[in-house]
């Protein structure tokens, strides 16, 4: 029996999207834009986690996810809060993960599902199906087939290195992973994380590209593309869909970076330099660090534009003039 080859066919649309994505990644990477913008990197990481969990029906808001990650008290469902902590821990491992390692996949699943599912860090032992409401739209392969199917998939990933573009390989892997459905829970989260890991190994800028946010915006189309591939018996539709999602989210990141470049004044840059991330500062403490005397100058030239750009936030946004107000660099 020959080695496994996932069924797909390269189309002109795929090639056009690969070219477009490569050009846009080059624009971001050549100027090291995200490396110079830690606030954008962190914001995008939080958006990725929030969106990937929201797709799986986690109800925590973006602000609540941010607070959980920053170690603040959040009143909510404890399982959902744990899911955020788990996802953050898993995403923090991106640079360490070997995307061609099945043992790494199983290990990261253990982190992603820690204390939230019974079968954590192991392949499923039972039958699984994908449901839309009460209707079963897809029955996953039998559990006794999972290990061999995953071995075949990882063997293909290894053999594709240097011959198939990573943008294509990562999309094929994502679809095949969803098809195999190797875990009892957490398959969607793991598929999206692994897609990001594979893209990161191609170009490290993808560590902080919020691809999951783009998928969440087009969640219905995401599931529709998967369903069409199940019917067609190949991953062509899904590959084109994911490439278009990556292409679109890169446009957003370029705009995000340009907006910050154009809008951030020297005043704001100076203020950010004297502030640590996630540390609450009083206005007086920041003014003292900047050697400022005028509160009006501080408000007009420093605080107001930084808040508008999303670079800092108020701890009491509903009470902007409170004596207990603090400012936090994001």
C-alpha cells in the first residue's frame, strides 16, 4: 500500500491567493512591523483566542477574555474561564511546537482541554459526529481508525516539505484534521491553532495574525466549506476558503499597522515608553515619569489620543474623571 495523499487539486484561484498572501506577508515582515508593535501583537493574540473559543460557543466577551489573560477577576462560567486560560497557555507554546509531531499535537491538546474535558491529551475512544442542531451532518471515522489516519496525515505533512507550499499544506491539514476528528472535544480549537503553527513555521509573523477572528466573522461559510468538501471528497473548496481568509486578514493587519504608524504622535510614543504592560498607573504617576506639570497638556496630547488608538485603556471607563481612575498599557 502506497503512502497516503490527501485528495485535492491546485486551482488558478489558489495560486493567485498564494501569490497575494506572499506579497502581503513580505510587506509586513520586511518592515518588522509587528515586532515593533507589542501592543498590536498582544491585542491580536487575545482576539485570536476569543474568536476561536467563541466559534465553539464560549460566551465570554473580548474584554472578559482579556481580563482572564491579564489575571484579573472575572465573574463567569468557570469552565469557560478555564478554556481561556488553557487556550492562552497553548498559544504561548506556538514557537516551541513542531507542527510535524503527532506527540506535540497530543501534548498541546492536553493543555488546550485541561480540566474541561474527560479525554484530555488522548485520541477519542468513542464514535463522533458533527451536528447542526439535531441533524447529524457528518459521522467521523471509527475510533479504532484514528491513530493510523493521523499517522498517515503527519507522514504526508513531512513528505510535502519543500515540494508543496506551506499555505496549501496547512489548509489541507486543517480540513483533514477536522474530517478525522481525532479528539472527543477540542477539534476545532486544535485545527485552528495547528493551522497557525504551520503558518508560523513558514513566516513567523503569523504567530500574531488573528486568523481565528477572520474565521469567526465567516463562521457559517467556514462550516459550509467543510461540508462541501465532505460531499466532494476533496479539500479544494476549503483550501480556497482558508486562503481567502488569510488574504483578507492580512489586509486588516496592514491597515492596523499603517493606522498606528500614521496616528501615533511623539507624545504618545514617549508615554508608552515609560509604561509597563498591564500595570495600572495614576495620571500623576505617568505625568511625573514624563516630567509634565500641565494636566490639560497631558490629557490632550497624551491620554486622549492613546485611548483613541486603543494603546491604553481606563480601568474605570464609565467614570473617566474618577479619583480612582488608572491607565493601563495594552
